[in-house]
């Protein structure tokens, strides 16, 4: 088909945004082209909340036909954590037919060049952004996030991360000039003269293995990094969270076709119950890049067995906060209470272990013992979530039965400082909503160590008594080294303690937040400025986003000619 969008038109439309994104990753200052408040998306218009809800409702009971080659059946079965069944069905693919079709369009996509690929990706993100409210509903009803979080994290923040990946991909590809003339003097003889051409070439088909909790936020960096560097991308969603990524694939295929490229450069791979196609796909020779977010067990399996592919993993970790002293006790408690409560702790960045000296901490309100700190934090969480309407807006729903089981078992691991309670959601009576549990443990006891040295994903945190700030720092070091951490936090007014914790995080490669008492939380990161993960500890082998995240997705091939 003839292109409806020319490269010239797309460059004129999106090059200014690309330049702003490039400047943002250079300066690390705040910038986002995607509004994070619903009112910015219009009232009573095509972009508003009602229109998004109507678009989502219209999908119920339909087949999402993507026009992919190799479709050999249909898959459905998603159930919302809020208790509804959208009943959307998706194409199931014959991989032996789909994968060759995906490779067929890669030559033209490669030859289009880095700038054209970047602006096509930005057009895809723009189209997704125009449907943010619809995507928010899709994320909410697959992940269990409350609406506002699904809107922000699944919409503008995910789009930011996708655009950030495009910016890094573009920057790395143009780091080497496209052509050069090479002249080597030969003394009395004529110089040696060569013209040299440098072409970024893709690795092959990239596989994105989506997660249940943040399908777009965690899926977009790898998807757009691979697409922008010339690769075709096969998206394999989590079986419980297909819709947001299926909609993404549909938008991408539409834009690629309109821009004159093969829509099969982006395709969807769903799985039938119990099929487990991720392992099959991950070791196929066509798959040359893998992006994965999920359990450590499967992430380790990918790193070991997908030897033909460049593998980027974000796995599990044990996130730690050290509480040694503070000059804003109330602010510290409020900040931690929000961090522990947001999305029922179902974030890879949520703090789990709170290391507190057994003799207590110093504060602007006087000394507080270990037991008092635990009790005061429990009161802060209770106060934050005491109103059920507010609790539902922060907690969302428990994403799956495994999280619920871990939450219920946690109370038996130690002395309960804060018991979890059930919250009713009037709008969605089928939702499983629970407040966090805080359990006190003695860090010196071996039986306690088994609990706090394992990730307990969900609304579970441990207040761990340690002998001193120095002991807390050493336990932090061991935790990061053995289990990994996506985030580390510390509260201290001591320059010496701060430097000790800072040094541990530098040596063990963990991202550190110090003395957060306002509206920034340890479990939130901002695209274009904050690095999500480091790639330097067992929790993840890559960071979102940096140069290393994109540079391995392509290679520069040289063509030399004598003049």
C-alpha cells in the first residue's frame, strides 16, 4: 500500500519532540510531553474519561483481529482483578508462519535510517497518548491498579518511558557518523584513500515478555528500544494482562502500515491456558533480543538458556529502607506509609525491609524506640487508609491469589505491628482489596532471616530490629549482593551514616533515595531523569533507560571502498 505518512511529514511533526527528549536525557532535568492529570485530556471530548470508558466497554465480547499472518485460533480468558470479565479474544499464532513474516519487513525498516524509525515510533506513542483513557481502563482491569494509578503509570508515565527508550536508541545509533573519508599519508607515494560507510543493523526479532502488574510501563522500554534500532518486535503478554499490549500492537501496526512499512514488524503472541510459549519462543533462533519482567526463577532461566539472544531482565529483589534518624519524623512516617500502601505494595520498587536500630532512632520529636517507630508507622498507614474511599483509590485490587496467600501467611512470621484488613469496593464488589501488614522481626534470629531475606511481593513489610546503623548498612550490603534491590532508602541526619549507606549503594550498584519526606517516594521513578534499576545487582541486569539498554540491540557494520 502507498504510504499515507511520509518520512518528511513525520520528521516535521516529531523532530522537535525528539530533540527535547534528547536534551532531557542529557540534562536529567524534569520534562514530560505527556500530561499526568486527567483534566488535560479534555472534557466531554474524544480524549476524556467517559470516552475512554466507552471505548473500553465497546471491546467487551469482541475479537481483537490484528490481521496478523499465521492466526490459527483465538484466545480469551482474562478476568479483571475487579471481578469483571471483559471477554476479549486475541489471535493465536502459528509461529512458524508469523516469525518469517516479521523478518520480511526488516530490510526496508533498517534502510529507513535512525531518524525515520524514531519519528515513526513517536507517532505510535502519539496515537497511544490520544487514547490514554482507554488504555487506563485496560491497565486497571488487567493489573488491579486503581484508576488514577492505571491512568498515570499505564498512560503518560509508560509513554514517557517508551519515548525515553527511543531517544537513547537514536542517540546511540547516530554516535557513529554515517560516512567518512579516510586518508592515510604514504610519504612519497600517493596516500591511501578510502570511503567508509557505517550502517546500524538490527539483531533480528525481539521478544517482549510482558508482566501482569505493569504491562505498558515495563513493556514499552524494550518494545520501543528494539523497534527504534531496526528490529521487528514480537509482544508476548502475560496471560492475565493481554489487552493493554494487544491495543499497543494494533496501534503500532496501523502506524507502520500508514508510513509505508510492513505492519508485521510488530506482532502479538498470545498463549492458550497452560501452553507456556515464553520458553519455546525464547530459545528459537529467530529471537535475538528478549525483554523480560517477572520472577527471578524465569529470569535466571532466560539468562542461562536463551543463549542466541541479548537478554534484558528485571527480576525480584528485596528493597530496604534504613531508619537511623530524622529531622522530620511526621514527614518520614507519611512518606513511608504512602510507599507501603501504593498499589497494595505490588511494585518491584516497594520497600519491604525497614531496618531500625533496636535502641531506637533520634527524631525532631525526641527519641523513639524500635517498638514506637513500628507502632507510629502502623498508625500512619491506618490514618492514610482509614477512609475506605481513599483506601480503594490507593490500594487498587490484589492482582492474583498468590499475592493474597502471601499476605495472609505473613502474619505468622513474627509479631504483627499492623494487621491487614479487608476493604470493600462499592463499585466493584468482586475486587479483593487488602491493607498492608507490618510484621516486627529480630534481625539477629535465624528464623527471622528466612523471612526478611526473601522477597514477599505484595502489601507485606518487615520492621527488622538491628544492633546499630553500622549493622543495618552491612545487612543492606548483604541483601543487595545476595538478593538484589530495585530501590534503597535511608533516613539519617548523620553525615557519617549517610556516607556509609551511599558507599554501600555505590559498591553494590543500587539506586538510593535519601530522606524523602514530601511528594516524591522511593518506589516511583521519573523517565528522562531517574534510572529504574541499575543492571548491577541481581534484581535486574539492565537499567531503564541508559545507553547500555539500547546499544546491544544493533551493531554497526562497515562498508569500505577504495577511492
